[in-house]
C-alpha cells in the first residue's frame, strides 16, 4: 500500500522489525473482536501501515473517514 517500507521509531525507542510488526498485526486481526468487524480491522491495518511507512502525519480525520 505504501511506497516507503522504512520503520519509523524515535531515537530512544528499541527498533522492531517490520516483519515482526506485520506478524503481530495479523495475529491481532485474527482475534475474535477484529474478525467480527471488517471496518475495525481495516482501520487498524491502515494506521499500522501508515506508521510503518513513516506517514503517520497524514492520518487526519478526513482521510480516515473516507
């Protein structure tokens, strides 16, 4: 979805691989709460992928609602 696959972290945070983050995302999306709500899962995936691509700054209410 995003062009840049760089994982953004603050200088004092431990770096976690993108693969590990996406594996955990898949595990969470497979949970019963997310399995019952496609919309909630799409929102979580969108925000995680935006953060991984260093595009968290684009997450505005307008963009998320559309």
